[in-house]
């Protein structure tokens, strides 16, 4: 009886952990894909990017609105989501960190 | 005008001119014999002075009915096969239709039209009817949305360019077109075949392109026309080898250098040219030097009764071949006070040639900046790997819209090559176009929609 209960408990921890890692993996992959799309568009548009830290303001990336429009469209095709169109009250992010989180927080 | 001066199509059906035919995949009709035949079971006389709606399914029957009705009815409205049923009532009223010629008479019994005449491809002998009057030819504009406009022509105006060009040299031509003959571009070819003493091979909707081309070859077609989209489709199919027309014409859309060069390679011994014509303005001019655009010298001077000018970037045409009016209760004026038709086709002078850049109504708006999709497609199409492309707008939460392009490659390419081609196209677009006109994305597709009028479908235009 006791053994059985322990077993459930272990499984629950294990299951929770695996969900956690899965989530982390997904969000890592979303982040990487966003950064890689930014770099690709920067190369195409001949924009020299600064270091893409989370607190870098989007304005400082050197992207104009057209470059952001291209980025959002390509990410929609790649990830299947456009967080700025889905929600009417979504305010446009100010930093790289905000931008990435806008994608991570949308249920896929 | 005395009746002798009025020419109707029947005058071009000469029983002494042997071997002329009109055919579709199922039937061959002798144009030599039909002068003494009827497709209306002898009821033509009832249509005298009437305003007739010609509503038959196939082109062959439509052709036979046109040949019979012209010169007898007051007016004849050519009903294209894809006419939206919701528009019919308004068109009947605007064109004051009081008779219908149809291969489905039961459908029209309750239509309120007093006279329903059945038409049938099975011809019966009939005495040759005399020409009574100059029938007014009514055609519909081919715009994709809303109620089409009714455009009124005379046979004299419709055949103006044919008469100006003179008869084809050598053996009687065998004409073909990818268009439906109830559209302006197709009707021009049908009239050329009839007026010029030739034969014609009709197109058939849904017929596979390889079968169509086999039919063109079997019937030894010498002269053929279509839109650039029709021609790109033929070039893509690989079915063109073995077919060798003498005369290849493009009209209805912008003929860019890529499609002209593609046709030159496919038909090295043919005369290849593009013509400018519209349902409203009629045939404007033909360009036969193998280059896109047209010589700037064509502007300003009057040739063969056609005079052109450019105002606010759009081509304006004053011509005896133009339609005489829009028909209907609320019909707008077709020409300005000086008699010019505003074609809505935008042109740009580059060096000593004008180039078409797109339709005024087809502009897509990118963050307040105007873009003609055709201008982008011309840059993409000049890549040898590309067969066909469509630029379109895609909504964007940032700028309202961005440009994206769908591209059909000439040959299937593997992924690595696709990436290279995409990079090359984008680099070329960046070098040739303003930044807002460069596609944000290029998607490789296997097909693009073409409308029943033979034009690339533009859903956002």
C-alpha cells in the first residue's frame, strides 16, 4: 500500500519535471528562432545589430517598422502565431525581452 | 445609311471559300456550309429588332449564334460563361433585353423575358437571311468584383484593327485563342478568323493543356493569342514542343520581358508580339519588336484612328475602335469630354519606351506607400528559374500591410537551390526596387489561380 503511494508520488514529480523541461525547451527554441530571424533580417536589410540582450530597446536594434513587420510575418509562418494581432489590447513590446515573451506567452 | 453599306458577320461567310472550319473537342463545323444553315431552328426572324441576351454554355454554339444574329437583332449581349447569377437581373434591365437565345430554354421560361429562342449545335438548313441593320454588340467588363459594366460596340469598331492590319499573307490562317470568345480578347480572334477568311479552333474550359495543344497541332493552328498568364501556363506544362504557330500574340495583362523571351525560345520561328486592348478602349496598338513596353513615339500621334496620351500616369485612348458607351440606367460616361477613354492602366516612361506598371485600382498600400504588384512581379519574373509570380499584400500589425510574393519555379528545385534562388531574387529586388516594394517573404508554390478571363487572380486588388 505504502509502496504504491510512493510510486505515484515519484511519478508525479517526474511528470511535473518533464513538463517543466519541455516548456523550457520550447521557450528556448522560440527565443532562438526569434533571434535567428532577427539576425537574418538584419543581414538582408544591412542593419548592424548591437548585442541582443533582453533589456535592449527595440528602437536600439536599428530596425525600422518595415523590418519589424517582416519579422512578425516570418515568425507567424514559422511559429504559427502572431501575438500582436491575436489580442486587441496587446501593446507593442519595448524591449527584446518583451518581444520574446509576447511569443512565449501565447498558448500554441 | 443605306442597307447596302451595313456589313454584318454573315457577309464574311462565303460559300465559295472552301475548307473553313470552326471546331471544339467534339465537333467540327464547316464555315463554308453554314451560310445556308440555322442554329435557331429557323426562328431568326423573331429576333429582328430585338435586344437579345446570348446565354449559351459553350463557345461553339455562341459563335454560331453570333454569326446568325448579327445584322438582324437590335443589340446582342454576349454572356460570358462565368456570369454571376445575382447580376443577371440588373444586366437584363440595363440592356433592355427582350429576347434570350439559350441552349437551356426551360431555365428562362420564368425569367420574365417575353421571347425565348432555343439554340442547338445541330444545324438545320435555312434560307440565307438578309442583313437588316447594324447590330449593337454588348460585352461585359471582366472586373472581378461587383456588377460588371455593359460596354457597347459596333461591328465596325470591333473589326477596325483587323481591317487596318489587312489580310494575313499566305495560306488562310487557322486561328486559336486561350480566351473565351465572349471576352474582348477572344472575340477579336473569332472576328479575325471570320473576317479574314480563316478557320478557328476554340478553347474548352477544364481541358488539360496537353490535350488542348494536341488539338492545336492536329488542326495546324497558325495564329494564336492569350494572356501572359495563359502563355506561362503553356510554357510550364512542357506541352509546347512540337507546336509551331507562325504568329503568337499576348494581350490582357502586362507582357514582361521574361514571358516574351520564353515564347521566343519556345517558338523561334514565330512572329511574337503583344497587343494593347481593353473592352472599353478597343484595340490600341501592337508591339512586334520583342521588347516589353511600347515606343514613346506611339504617344501623341494618331495612327489608324487611334490617338494616345498619358495623363496622371494613366494611358488615355481616343479611338474609332473604342466602345461607344457604357449601357444602362446609371451608366457613367465612357470617355472624357474630348473623347478619351481613361484605361486605368498606369505607365512609366523609361528612356524612349513606356512600360506598364499596373492597374490604378490594383495598387496595394504598404504603410501609406503605393505599390503596383506587377512592378515587383516583373523583377521576379526576369530570373531564368522563375516561370510565374504573384506579389500581394499581407496584413501586418506593424505597417498595416507588407508585400509578399508567391513564385512558381520553372523546374522543380531542391531545398538548397530554392534557398539560393530566393536569395538571388531578393538581392535583385533590393537592387531594383524601393525598400517597401521588396517582398518580405517569398513562398515557392506549384500553382497560382488564373481567372476565367485568363488573368492572374488578385484577391487583394
